[in-house]
C-alpha cells in the first residue's frame, strides 16, 4: 500500500506530464501544418514564377528567331527577284540563322557570277555578230570590186571590138556588091 500511496502522489504529476506532452504534440502538429502550408504556398509561388519566367524567355527567344527568319525570308525573296545589291541579314552569327545566311550569301555570289558570265557571253555574241557583219560587208565590197573590174574589162573589150569592127567595115571596098543569085 505504500507503493500505491506513492503512485497516487505521482499520478497528478504524470497526468500533468501527459497533458504537457499532449499539448506539445498538438503544438508540434499545428506548427507542422503551418510549415506545410507555408512551404506549399512558397512552392506554388516559385512554380508560378518559374512558369512566367520560362514563358517570358520562350517569347523573347521565339521572337528573336522568328524576326531573324522573317528578315531571312525577305532577303531570299528579294534575291529571287534579282536584287543582288542587298545585304544578307544574320551573317556572322554563330547559330543556325548564321549558317542559313552563309548559304544565302553563296546563292547571292553565284547569281552575281552568273549575271557577269551572261553579260560577258552577250558581249562576245554581239562582237561576233558585228565581226560577221563587217566580214560580210568586206566580202560584198570585194565582190562588187571584182564584178566592177570584170564589167570594166568587158566594157573596154566591147568598145575595142566595136572600134575594130567599125574600122574593118570602113576598109572593105564598097564596090563589092552583094552576090547575085541566078
């Protein structure tokens, strides 16, 4: 019974300790719930900020790419129209746009070279046509000269023959009568 008495003396203390432990446990649960709510709130805020940041960066990067592509398309369209005086946008960039600009620059240089070769060929054809025309005029002039000489020779020979025939006719006596027929 003495132990019972001692136990009864400790019992209020044990109840008080149990209540203290229970109160601490409830406070810890409340603090944990509060911390979880705060962490959840901050995680949602961080997630939303991340989404906004990623969307903003995507928009900026997308616009820079699309504006570079739009200017490249414009340059290629003008180049296809024959405008080789334009500056190709994006040359010197270290990305894919720069590679595309380099390829378009090659097309531009090839177009310039093809135009130059076409102009040279046209000039050569014009020189050949002029040379043929000059050769034909020279041939025609030579032919005309040769024909003129032949005509002159024939004319001179004809005149000489006519003079000789007149001289021969004059030397034939007129007393010779034409032959009589029986």
